[in-house]
């Protein structure tokens, strides 16, 4: 059963979004509000990715040194192997985090592009 007396968005003629200056002003305000936040977040993600990459290189270097030591001295192999296993696990976790950060960076780049496109279209 349809109610013909109720006010709906179609009866208010709000479908025409192109000629709505209030919407444009609000959209521009939101974009100006969000752009610095996205820029700041993007910069922090970049810095974190660089630090994670550096950590990954250092872990690889340490792991290589542990392998070298374990081959050289058979007496301490058991002790070193436990540490090598821990380092391998840490390296795996760092790699996973780095992948998450890379995906976040890509999403931020897309969001940044969308914001710039919206700003350009509003001008």
C-alpha cells in the first residue's frame, strides 16, 4: 500500500545535485578539512614504510651473520639456531607489516587523487 501524501525526496525535487550551491560549499569544506589530514597521514605512512624497510634490511643482515656464525662453530649451533628461528619469525612479521603499509599507502594515494580531482571539479 503506497502513501501518496507523505513527503519524499522525489517530491522535494532534490535529485538535481548539479545546481545545489549548498552541497558544493559543504563538499568543498569537507575536502579542505580532510586534505591536510590525508596529507599528514600519507607522510607518516611513507616514513613508517622507510623505517620498516630499514628494519627489514637490518634483520636480514643480522640473520646472515647468525647463519655464518652457526656454520663456523658447531658447539653453539643449538643456541644460535634458536635465535635464528626467532629472527626469521620477526622478519616475517616485519614483511607482513610492510605489505600492510604499502597497501595503506596505495589507498591513501588514491584518496589523495580523488580529493584533488574533487577540488579541481569544484573550481
